[in-house]
């Protein structure tokens, strides 16, 4: 069985109530970058009633993740001042995840090697 060649980055956040509106503005700004990012397949942000949020981003490669981090670095820096990052997960083929270890290492991510799945 094959697995899709997709790299997924999932971020978990705790948002102080006074920063909720500004964080949502940053989410919208990140989504607006999509036309500048070939290889960025999808992004979604979800919000919990308890001041938490999760982001899910799908990319065709590690190189597309690296490009996203460059293009959106100014927004990510602002986001870090607004929220606490409570977790990061990276999902994808082992060779693609290896290319991201230096970039994400300080965030202590959990790595998941994709073995089964499909993509339409």
C-alpha cells in the first residue's frame, strides 16, 4: 500500500483572551499568503471554547514548508508574541521530515512518519 507524499504541520496554541482578535487577524493574514506559496496545499485554523486553537497546514514537500516559513516569517513572529505554542506535530515521509528537523527542533515537535493513506 502506498502513502500520500504530503507534509503536514499541526500547531497547537493557547490564546490569552486579550489576544484572540489579533491572533485571528494573523490567521487570516497567513491564509492570504497562499497565492505566493506554490506547494502549499491547504491550511485550516480551528478554535476551542477554552482559548485554544489548532492549525493544520498541508504541503507537497519540505521545501514548500521552508518557503512558507520564509514568506510568512513576519506573521509568525507576531503570532509568537500573542500566544503560547503548546505543541507541534510534523507528519510526512521520513525523508521529508528529516529536512525539517533543524527548522523545528527548538519547538520540540512530535514526528509521525506517514505509512498508509490516500490523496484525491
